[in-house]
C-alpha cells in the first residue's frame, strides 16, 4: 500500500516490556491510526473492515471477531539499546541530580534524528476501493499531523515525513484537503524555531489541569490523588506537535471538534487559551498561550 521514510525531530517516548529500552512499536502506530480514522469521520463498521476486531461487540455491532486487513510494519531501525537515552518529558522544567531523577520527568527515549521506514500493507484479499481510499487518507493525515508515543499531544514523538511539503502554503493546502468535512480545526502557529526541541519546550509549559476544571479539562487531565475530581485520564482535545518547514520548525495545533467524544466545546478552548495567554492567580502567562491566542483556533 505504501512506504514512508520518517525522522523524529523530537524525542520518542515509547517502550515495550523494558522501561529503559524505547521502541518504535507497530501496535502504537496502529493505535494512532485508529484515532485518526475516527477523527476523519470513519464509522465503526468501516473501522472494523480495515483494522478488524478482537471481540464480538466492537462498536456495538453483533459481529464475530475479524482479522485486520491492514498490516503495519517498521523497518530500518538500529537496536533500541544502541540509541536509547534518558531525556526529559517536560523540558521546560529543571534537571536534577542525575538523568533519571529530575522535575522534568526523564524517561528512556529514542532521540531526535532517529529514522525508520513505515510499511503499510494489505492482506486477506485487501480492501475495497472505498475503504482503501479512506485508509490512505488516514495514514497521510497521521504522517502530516500526527506524532507517536508518550506526550504525543505535547510535542513528544514528532517526526518529519520525507514527502511532507516544507512550504507552509503547500502544507496548509495538503492538510486542509485531508481534513475536509472532518470535525477538526488546525493552525500552524507563527513562531519559527531553529531547533524543534525549543518548540517542544514551549508546548509543554501550559497550565495545571485543576485551573481548567470548570472548562471540562480542555487540555486533558490525569487524576492526582483520590481528592482530585478530574477523570482518571483524559486525552487532550488540543493536540500540539512540531513540524519541519523550509524556514525552520513550527508548532502545529489541532482541535478535536467532536464534543460528544471529548466533552468540550470551542468556548472551552477559547477560555483555556485566554488563561494560558494571560495567566491566572496560580500561573503566569505562557508563550504557547500567546501563540494560540494569535492563531485561527480561538
């Protein structure tokens, strides 16, 4: 179906059985493709037709389990322990006494510059022309706007696809076409960063989730203790990643418009951006807030 050459421009925090051995896992990429398939408007029945299902009640359908017709493979990788490093998941916070003990929450990671080949194949008779077209659209959307691993919504695991447009106008046109009629808004923020890690540092400095409780946690949340009213885990409807352009690196911001899925509205996003930009009684104004306030998202 396709091959794609990818280079990580920010660290990838993704591991299998061993904490200190990060991996580029096909299962993780498949999980991302599931998300993007749904975000683009794919139905549960079509998702099952592409990816299969392991239980009878997938999507509420009384159907038997089915094998995936789409296969994801990775190639061209060095052994994971050859390049693994302990890197900060929160680069805006200070370091500590050693690489594994610091406020910036270091984890085993594959560093920026790591390359691999993504291979996507069909099997079991392949897909119908309609499902193939939607699956290809899904893969291309992820390649242009997605990320991988821990902190994927906050600049982690950002990559550059060798076929991605590096001209801003061409990139915008390509992504707009992929997102046509999909419940998603996006913008490429104004600031240009010579180093992608500097962009990730700006992305990770946001605001603690309790300050956004009255807005239904539009930046996501992870419950901190039994007294915290936040959900156990909520993925951020605002996805921030980094992309490489001819003039440098820029932050790509995407907002998931599926209010029935996220529990959030555009009004929640606008208010959250105001608090990020202006600060609150518990937090100072942030650069990411200023950039988002000047974007097309609010």
